[in-house]
C-alpha cells in the first residue's frame, strides 16, 4: 500500500487533502512533493535571519557596533516587510489610549512580532512586550500570539522560572501564546 511521505518538521504546516499531489497519477514509484504553507511570521523571521547574515550583525556587535547599527538592520527589515506585505503591517499603533507601536502586526494571523536584540541584557523586555499585547487586546485587537525575535540564545529565556511563569500566565488567562525565536549566529572566521 502506498503511504504519504511524512512531513518535515520545519514549523511549516503541510497542505492536506491535496488531490493533485496524492495519490500519484504517473506511476507507483512517483513520490509526490509535499507543499508547505509558510506563515507571514515565519517569512518575517526568515527575512530577519537573512538581514542579520547580510549585515554580519552578530560579528560586528561583538566587535563593538552598538544600537545605531542594530537600528539600521531593523529598519532595513521593516522596509523589506513593508514591500512584501504592505505598509500597514509595520510600526502599528494598536491602542488609541497609548502610542506604543509594535514592530509588526499581522492581523490575519492575529500575531504581534517584536524585534528585541537586548532581550538577554534587559530583563523587563518580556514583561513590556506582554503588556503591549494585553493593551492591544484591551483596545479591541484580536491578539492571539506574540513572537519575540532576538539574539542567539534568547529562546533560553523561556526556561528561566519567572519568564516561564509569565508566558504560562498570559497563555492561560488571556489566551495569548508567547514565543521567543532566536536568530542564528553564522560566525565567520
């Protein structure tokens, strides 16, 4: 009996019940290609990784480049995202009561994305971003996910007791899933 190939676990969702690809129409040895749907959040993460690599961001930060350099990288990312998804995704104010802008608001995915390259050095970053998401939800936006993209090792923050309890509390009481994605440092010799 023919079996459908297992989907790769890259974070993308395989397309199911695709009649054109399964069952195979050519021969029994033909292996159908599995299609993956890449979300906008995953695409923004990919653009952020490509930008960090192109600017050699982590190498130059280790050499002493500071905040203005990081802001240049983030501004370039925002430019690319605005070109690809439209300007209404970038630097959105989600609450009329305050003027706190989020880096990216993906309304169709109910996702706020924030670029935080100092997440390991300044601990209140997680709390500040969670509070921004709560204010946005209170203002009537359907926020279901908060993604923080940060330095290599930032995802380790999820394992510390206080951040883990904050992430769990926000998901349990407010149904907002908090994820921390870290960029890879493509070290050059």
